[in-house]
């Protein structure tokens, strides 16, 4: 169950990340900041006042957070909105720069938020984190959000606005000359992705039930980056497939870290072997299909129909954009 | 009164005066030309008018209103569209999508309406598509509508870029060396094409061109730049005889032809 929930949450995060990185072509390296904000916000809102007093032993939690107790959906929404607020605040400096500078600025967010989470003991309980969250996240919630995120992002990407975002990625100068206010368009995509990062963070918190600042390091962003690159930057379908594959593979590969006996040889478990194998898989994907599994293509029923009718007609990519 | 004016327009890059004291007045419906040798500052004029550069001096007036320093997207919304000297298309997008991006700035539907596919968005999108296809038909690219724009032959890319500019609904079109890299046959077609779209869309056109024969036959008025300075301005017949122009510009060609 837990792993299927994980798949759904990573689909949500990857689809949102692909919007800003793949579709808009902006190398945003701070999703972990938004996920942290969503996770903490949602967690603080669902915990009962009694649980909070149990958790906050060193520094008591500030009022009114100490008294707040919201139902899970409202807490998720609040997590998303706090992430959006952070995006609104940071959007102006972020989109004044491009390219490597944008990457570095956003990379800083994850660290800033983590340092804040470590030090604002009266809000986050510092390095101790929050324990004993009620495991609200179930398949309904995680998959409901994943489906909603995918539907919204796919609808946006296939709209006139999505076309404009693609245009910005292809050639920003030409996009501006074609009348696109690139700042507003990028900000819109950035806010939407922040919302789903926040909600995803809330889901993640209530799945693992214990959160601390060390959970949301750059490693999380790095995993998401691998997912969207392997899936094919810009392809929502690719992001979904790769998120599912990555999460499942990460789980199954736990086996290789355990001691095993093959043909009478006993192989001791090697911790970290999982990541080695995943990295090798990534390397192979990059070498053999430079543009990820899906390139920029998307799945479509029309494309599937065409492929089925056309047999193995190689000239028609089965998942051509409608 | 002129539709597009520049008044004492200046542009310096550090110590380099790329453009000095340019005074242009393009009347509504005019077909004006900007010529001059390499590095004369022609593209700089376009970058200033279309808002990609901020002038270091002078003003730009559009339809009686000062527009100096306005951002490119707003100028496009006000009716100034341009093409680029080294074609800039959205290479991975389809030919049709390139044109549809041009229509986007005229849409009223919000993000929410677009995501939810509300009636206003659907109506606008249908309208965009039919007008986009009609536009492609007109520029002779309808057959390539679904191809990636980056795969088109060079001449077609030029046309597509003009079509995308037309999709933004301009009153004035700035064409930066539209005939660069075209063979004589294609150049002839292009002249015909520019005249046709000008009449059909009631455009005012300012064109930069290297090819003197083209520009002499096409434009009603020429401004000649050299090292950022305006060395002559007037009807093509006068420009042809202008001693400074002959020295600065035609001279090279005369020499090239006679040798
Ligand atoms: N953004 C810029 N920064 C610095 N210098 C520039 C910039 N843009 C143009 N220049 C310089 O200004 C001068 C005029 O350039 P411009 O591109 O306007 O010439 P042009 O007349 O279009 O030439 P060409 O016929 O080669 O296209 C050149 O010396 C160029 O190097
Ligand atoms: Mg030029």
C-alpha cells in the first residue's frame, strides 16, 4: 500500500516539476523547498493540540498553530497555498534571471527552507521534526491528487497557454516578439507547480508520519530531476511513467541490498547498491535515448489507434501530440 | 501624421555609437526601407522600436503616443510586429503551433478558463485554429502544418516567421532582411508576397534589406545608415544618385561588379 501511495505522490511531484523544467525549460532546482513547506504546514494543521504538546518539548509551538486542528483535505490545501505564497514571494527575483543563474537562485531555496526548519524551533520543532502524524494518506487521497494534478497540468500544457510556455522554452526572444509576457507566463507555471509540490509534501508527511528537515534535502530534488529527464523533459506521460518506474524500482532493488545466496555463493548485502544500479540505469537511458523515454511525445488515444491500425508503421510515432 | 516616428534616436553600446540621431517618420500604409552596409545599425533600429533595447537618447512615437522603453510584448499587443535577421522560430513546435502562438496575445480567456476548457476559451481556440490554417494556406505552408518548424526549408522558414508576425494582428511590420539567403527566384516571390500581405492586412511596413535591387523596387522611401549616421533619406530614385550613398554603399558593389 505504502509503495502505491509513494508512486502516486511521486507522479504528482514529477508532473508538477516537469511543467516548469520540461515545458517551460527553466532549470528550477528548488522543489524540495516547496515540498518541505507543504509537508510542515499540513502536518502542523492536522496534529491535535495534545500531540503538539507531546512533540514540542524543547520550545513550545507558537499560538495559534498550537491550537489549530483542521481536517486532512483542508490541511493539504493549506500546504499547497503556503507553497504558492512562497512561490509568489520568490517568483519576482527568480524570473529576473535565466539559465544557470536561475538554477543557482532556486537551489538556494531548498537550503534556506531547511535552515529555517532547523532553527525556527517554535514552529517546526527544529531538527527533532514532527512525529506521530496520523497516517491520513491513503490510496484515495494520493491517487486522487495524482489524477487531479495530471489532469490540470495536461489541460494547461495542451492549451494556448501551454503553447506559449513551450514557445518560451524554444526561443524566449521570439516569444516576446510574438506578444507573450514571458514573466507572467513563467510565474503562472511556477505558482501552479508550487501548489502541487505543497500538496504532495502534505501527502508525503501523512504517509511516512514522521518528518524532519533532513528528509527534504537536495537529494529529493535530484530524484525528481532524474525522473523527468528519464521520462523525457517536457512529456507529462514520460514524467508519470518514470515516476512510477523509479519508485517501484527503488523499492524492489532493496532486495539487492540484503544478503542473498545465489548458486551456493553467499553475497553480503551492500548498502547503497540500489542507488548504484539506479544510476547505471539512468546512464543507459541517457546514452541510448538522449531525450528520455518519451522525448517530448505524449500518449494519446488517437495516436494509439493510429499505431494499432498502421501496424508497425515506424513513421507514425504512436504517441504523437494531437 | 506619421504612424511610427523616431526622434533623435541614439543608441550607444559602451563607447560604440551604434545609432546616432535617427529621425524616421513612417506614414500609415507606407512601405519604407532601411539600408546600409554591415554594422550600420539597422538591426539596432528594429531592436529599439520593438522594445528589445532601451535607447540611450531620443524618443519613439507610435500613433501619436510615446512608446520609448515599453516592453516587447506590449508593443506587439499595440500592433508592432517584427521578424529577425537570423530566423527565430519555435523549432520543435509544429508550423501551425508557431502561428497559433502569434494569436495567443489576442486571447482573452484566463488560465482558469483555459484549463477548464470553458466556452470562451473553446470559442477562441477554435477561431485561432481556423484563422491559423487560413493564414498558412495564404503563405503556402498549409501542407506543412503538422511538421516541426525547424525542419522546414529555409525559404519556408522565412515565410512562417512572417506568418507568425501577422498572426499577432499588427498594424506595422518590421522585416529584418527577409530576402537574406534566398535565391533570385525566391526573392522575386518574396517581393510579390510582401506587397500582397501589405494590401490585404492594411500594413505599414519597414524593411531592412541588403539587396539593393530588391529594396529599390519595393520601397517608396529609403533611409541610408552608415556607422549609425543617417547619410541620406528619400525616394529610391534620389538615393541611387546620392554621392554619399554611392561612396559608402554602392561603391563597394560597383567595384565588385566591375572587377
Ligand atoms: N546588443 C549589443 N551589444 C553591443 N553591441 C551591439 C549590440 N547590438 C549591436 N551592436 C553593435 O552595433 C553595431 C550595429 O549593429 P547592427 O546589428 O545594428 O548592424 P546592422 O546594420 O544590422 O548590420 P548587418 O547588416 O550586419 O545586419 C555593430 O557594430 C554591432 O556590433
Ligand atoms: Mg542586421
